[in-house]
């Protein structure tokens, strides 16, 4: 009975994590661009950073950590400022990035940790994420107060794995296309991704204007 109870919340967590990660946003664009430029592992490292941040927010919502959620919402202006500036910087760097030529040997990408941390930071600086988790958990009657800490832990683990599942599917799919695209199209992808990241960053900064 206890196992069925925990597995039920674990499966719900997977669905929640997958659903929150799937909509295309700045992290999705960044993951696609890095998968095309540096390979699936670079894209997956980016996705894992976002999944870890999702798990953190899942903990806040699932365990009823109201103090942390209040602090995050109180500092949302600074979070938006930091995230907006970071997105603009990433957008400019992506615009300048040149696609790897077909005859060139693909270099060993050494920025996995940076890819992970940048995605973790960007996801964590988005106040909308914590509000989405809190709304979903409250709407479904989930959380530590209703289900006990074992149930909340099962939910959070499910959220993390559900988010990971989406990023694995995305990076694998994009990785299959990587070697089928010509240099011109990859250059277009870099420019499009850079522009989208700049737009997301600019929107975050503009939203701070009273």
C-alpha cells in the first residue's frame, strides 16, 4: 500500500516535470543550439542544469518551504535583472558563433560544467517557474502537508526525472539532425537562437520598467 502511494506521486511528478520542461523557452532554444554546435552531450548538460533547477523549485513547492519561496518572490526584480542580462550576453555570444566546417575535426567540448551551471542559473532566476510549481502542486493537492515528506520526496524525484526525460528526448532528436544540416543552415540556427535569446533577455529587462 505504501509503495503504491509513493509510486502514484512519483508518476505524477514525472508528468509535472515533463510538462513544465517541454514548452519551448530560452532554455529550450539554448539546448537546441548547443546540441547542434557542440553535440548532444553539450545539449544534455544544458538540459540537466534546467532539470536540477526544476527539482529545486519542486522541493520548495512540495515541501512547503514558504520562507524560501517568499525570498525568491521578494527578490524577483534582481533575479529578472540578472537573468535578463545573462540571456542578452548569451544571445550576443551565440550570434557571433560560427558553425563548424564539415572538413574540420570536431573539437573536444570542455564546457559541460559551464553549460550545466548557466542553464541552472537561468532557470533558477525565473520567478515564473516557482509560481508554476506552486500553482500546480496546490491545484492537485500535492505537497508535504497533504502527503507527508515521503510523498513530497517522491514527487520531487519524479519532477527531476520527468524534466530529464524531456531534455534527453530533445537532445537526442536534435543530435540526429546535426550531421544532416549544411553550414548555411547551422549559421541560420545560430543567428535565430541568438536573436531569440536576446529577445527573451530584453523582455525580462523591459518588464522591470514600472
